[in-house]
């Protein structure tokens, strides 16, 4: 099963980081999640949102609703079920200060 992780960060906070810190965050992120082509998303009510604060992983039902956070990236995960996708997404560096909305992906409809 495929899950799309939408990565949200507060632009005012990330805008205060030094370029070297941003570069390190991007490099660290690439080691955890491979960016792939996305399919069609299920409705937002099928989403869960993950936040990692220190050693705690907080998961809530539904899409990310905080308006101070903006979409900053995405990753497509192939996982056997939602719990496995949550475990993988918990290691995305952006979860430490932002949030990650996880949605199941529908099987794409062939266009040809």
C-alpha cells in the first residue's frame, strides 16, 4: 500500500535557519525518505497527522489543520499498513519541528 506524506513547516521558523542548517536538514531528510511520483490522494478525512516532539510521537486523525504551517515537501512511502507508514514517517527530520500528514494513495487510473 502506498502512503503520501505531506511535510508541513512554519515558514517563519525555517526562514530564520542558517543556510548550512537548511542544507543539513535537506541532506538528513534524503537519507530517510525517497521522493517518488505521487498518485491520486484519498479524501483528507482518511489522513493522519504525525508530530514528533523529543521522544514522543503524536498521531492525530485527519489532516494538518494548523494555518501557521505550510506545505514544504512530500514523500511517497510503500508500506504494508498505516502503522508501518507512521513508524517510517516518525524518522523524517521535519517531524521534529513541523508535522507530517499521512494519506493513503488510491491506485492510479491509467490515462492511455
